[in-house]
């Protein structure tokens, strides 16, 4: 195992359908059984659970059943508002007027989200019970970063109240919050201190995720010089400072999204052995040298899985598959 790296991924059945996967469950099986990736972040969207003001897990149940019955580590990104994959904010259509620039704990949308989160947690508990005991949860996705079809950021107070609701229902579950590169590291570390002082949540129950995109449209032709692990706004927290904070507080680390699929005009991630090796090398530097479980969640494994399922892989993809299998 190279440098203690372990591969995970994020899986979206909605996105799998969007790229032509007639049976997303088959793609999930390819990721788990053929690629050997056994640490899966799975998104549950508000507007897929709540229909006509009634909530149901019918759309997601077959995927959750598969993940929970197998020897798989699971992270559930349950929003409520932001869940990974475009358009990021997955809000039921009956909720209107949500274009505020900052979501506060007093806004109508926040109040809707609090009620929904409580109901969702109770529904998950009724249907899966003790099988959720080892599951990590993610509230919102990049909550402090303005990305998605609704350009808003979420206030610290909103996240605190959301976490209070979660913690009251699942006090023993781990929580992951993620940052867009280095942009939000300060805010998340500050949030962790707030969670400890306000709710008594200790570092062992918290994970800081780093979303790592090193080839972004608009930053070409010098992607290496804009690498967010190596470079960034000097006002953002450095990786060395992050390591010091982690040692002091005790929270976990992971690469919650590691760029492994094309993005716009950028075609090479996921289609280049050189880029894959670059990705691994730099992901390794994100973690302290002695970190025991360096989880790197490949972003875009659905794209590779559909190539495998359709027997449409190239020589490059075959090499990437072999590399993933060896590490996973």
C-alpha cells in the first residue's frame, strides 16, 4: 500500500443516470466489486426524498441496502440543502425565494431545512437502525463556499443549529465538513471549536474534508502553478497550519473529492496516467506523514465505471484500473 493511501469515492445515482447509466446500481457494483473501492460517500437529495410534502427513501433504498449489507465504509451526505453534484442545492420546488447571499439560522429556508433534517434522521433510523452505527454523516457540502445554482454561503450559526439537531438524534456518529481547497479551512476549523464549546463534540467525532481540484477551466495553461495544496491566497490557512490545528484538536482528515473526471475543456483527469500519479503524490502531502488512514475519494468514478460496464476502456483506463485495484 503506497504511503498508506486508501481509495474512496463519491457515488451519485442521479449523476449515473445523467451520463447514461441505465442501471446505477450496476455501476455501484462495478466500483465496489471490480475496482475494489469500499469507502463510499453517498448523497441523499432533499428534493428526491420529499415529494408532495411527504418523505420517503424509495429512490435510494436499493443503494443503501447494497452499501450497508456489504463490508463497506459509508459517508452519507444528507444536506439538507447542499449535496454533492450539480446543481448542489437540491431543494423541493414548493420552497420559494431562496436566493439570499447568506443563509442565516433565522431564514425561512433554514427553518424548513431543520424540520426536514430531523424527519430524515428519524426515517433513516426507522428503516436502518443499528446498521447506521458505523456510518459517517456529512451535513451540507462546502457550506462556506459559494458554488451552485443558488449563489449562497451558509452562516456559522446556521450550521451550529443544524449540527445540534443532528447531534441530539445521533450523538455517537461522526461528522464530516469539507472545504473548497484551502479557501474554507479557517472557517471549518473555527466551526469545530464552536461545536466543541457549544455542543461538547470532540475532535474524534469530526473530520475535515478537502476538495482537491488541480485542473480547473480558466486556470489553464499553468495548472501546476495553481495547485491548491501547494499554492493559494496567503490569507487562507496553510497545510502546515492545518496539521498543527489537527494535532491540537484531534479531528480527522480526508480528501473528500479528488479530481478524477473531466471538467469542461479540461479532459485529462481520469484519462491520464501522468495526472493520476500527480494527484496521488500531492494528495499524500495533504496528510501528516504519520497519518494512519489517508483516505482519497476519487471524484468521478461513475465515469470510469460506465466505461468498464460498457467494455469501452482504453489502454490508459486499464492502467488506471490496475493502479486503483492495487491500492484499494
